[in-house]
């Protein structure tokens, strides 16, 4: 709804409804805004104008002179703020893995790690947890070398954030698919809705967890470790999830006293 000097007009703004609707160009725009430190409200406001095709001609205090598909009208600041709520999903971790399909000449592996060796997942998870603990951009660069082919990917700031969001959304997705093996990931965002700034404290126990995963799959047979690491990620996680479920059922049936 927009208010002109003589009449009120209705405008149909077509906007993406979820992270998965975004193409590479749109994803890059979001990540570029996040890399510049804009707040969640600012990010959504910029995205609203870009994706809806709204052009701001002039600004007069709390009023915006805009143009959309040939129509010129005035928007009040509160109208713009209400409209940004259609993009509130940008505040949260994507429910499905999202990523840039290409970075330069480098192509991304499967977003959901279908057909990807389990070893790649373990290495990336290690680097991801390390990043959460240290905030070292070097670890995101190292992740990119495993997530894109060929390796040695040079990242810009927006692309570093894209790596983080990809793996964070992958872990959130896996927590739903393999719910017995993975602990649920907290989707809550900080005061600014910027997931990139959230703190985690899992790094200290990571190596023990990785070793436990491998032991569970090899049944303690070290000669099978190479075979396990080459398994498809989904095949490995399906087996680990089944083992975790059996363990839960056993404990439910024979609770410790």
C-alpha cells in the first residue's frame, strides 16, 4: 500500500519467500550486505527495494518518494518497515542448505553433501567448529577448498560469509534428517538477527566426537578406517543415526539405576 498526494494505490511486491528461492545473484547481495555490517533491518530494507524493483527517487525526512513499474508514489518509513517483515526469514538459519553454485571458475559440490565422501564432511565440520571457536577467516578459506572444485579458492568477504551460511544450514538440515545422531541446532538469532555473529562452544570436544564417529562405523577395526572415510556422507550418517537410535532404545528399555 502506498500513499500519493491525491490517492491511495495498491502495489503488488513480488518477493522471495525463503532462502531456497534465492539465485546466486540474490545470495551474493545478501552476503555482501552482511559482510558490510548492516543490521538485520537494514539488510531486509535494502533487499526489499532491490528484489521488489522499488526505486527511491528522493527522501524527505520519514517519507520516501519511490517509483515502481512506472508508478510514482510516497511511502512512509513505517510502511517500509512493515513491508520488510515479508523478509523476516532472512533472520534465521536456512532450513535447507544454500550456497553459491560458483565462485569464479570454481564449482560447488552438492549442497546437501549427496555423493560427497564422509571424509570431506568430517574435515569441513572440523574447520567449521574451529571457526566458531576462533573466528579465523583462514579456516573458512580452507573449507572453501573442500567445498569447491578445483581447490585453492580465493574468497571475498561476501563469499566467506556464504561458506559459513552453507555449512550452518547443512548442520541444521542434518539435525532434522538424522535427529538421533545430531543434537538440534539453535536457530535463534542475536538482537540484530545476524546469525553470522552467534557464538558456539563446541570446539573443545570436536576431536573426541570425530574419533567416536569413526570408531562406531568401523566397529573398532582400524583397517576399515579408509573404507569408512570414503563412504558417501549420507550413507555414513544414516548408519550412525541408526546406531544412535538403537542406543536410545536400549537405554529406554534398560535404564541405568
